[in-house]
C-alpha cells in the first residue's frame, strides 16, 4: 500500500472542494454609456413670444381659479362678519336706514348695510348692502338704488351673485312657490312669499 505525500493530498482536497461548489454567475455586461442628446434647434422669435404668452395665460388662469375657489369665499365671509356687526349695532341704536338716504337726507354710501335677508329653504342668511357694483356684490347681495327698500311701497330689487364670493343666490332657482323670504330693515321685518322663478 502506497501513501501519497501530504502535498498531493492537499491538492486533491482543493480540487474536490472546488468541484463541489456551485458554478459562479457570469459577470454582468457593462452598461453602454448614454448617448449624447441631440442639440435642439434654437427657438425663433415668434416661438419665444408664443411660449411666453402661453405661460402668462396659464399663470393668469391659475390665479383666477385660486381666487374664485378660495380667496373670494374668504373675502365674502370677512365682509359679511363686519357688515353683520355694523347692522346689528344700527338696529340696536335705531339708526338702521329705512330708505336710500340717511336721516339727514344724504344718499347712503355704496357698500353700507341696509337690510338682512333670510331664505331658510336654501340656507341664505346675508346682510344686504347698498349698491350693485361688482365691489358691492363681492360683499353680499346688493340693493339697487333706483328701487325702494324691502317693506316699502313699490318694487324692491336685490341682486346677488350665483357663484364666487359666497354665491348667496346660487340656489335661488330651487325655490318653489310659497316659500318665505324674510327681510329686516330699519322699519322692521317684512315677509315675502315666492310666486315663481323667472330666467
């Protein structure tokens, strides 16, 4: 019986251990370097003007939407809070207006409170201001100057926004005949019945 020298045994062990292991995965291929981007042709003067105009229109439209959806509602709430406080104080002191002029016969300023209108059926509880300009209607419903105040003899006209700035009259078309509208002025409370809705 022959014995193998120690060096041969170690070599055999090494070969055996290498053969028993799993084959290694081949190395990944290196990634290709990115291709350089093709150079874009410079914009012409008309293209630059068109791009600037498009950006400007986009910014204006975005600002308009933000104002209509958020800021106008907040502005309306703040205005109504101030008007309600002023009008309540006038009613308590007995100085609330009963016509288009004050007690000295001077025409009321635009935007001052003249009445409180309540329409429970559509959730309206607003202070009415004098005047119907866009600034007046941003505060709340506006009383048209060439008509009498509610409760007086004649036709009283109150205008209000359907959208934006609180949209107090946005649901006015839902009022069925017979619904009640309450208006409080310096003369007291007047009740009105809905006869119909016209478009």
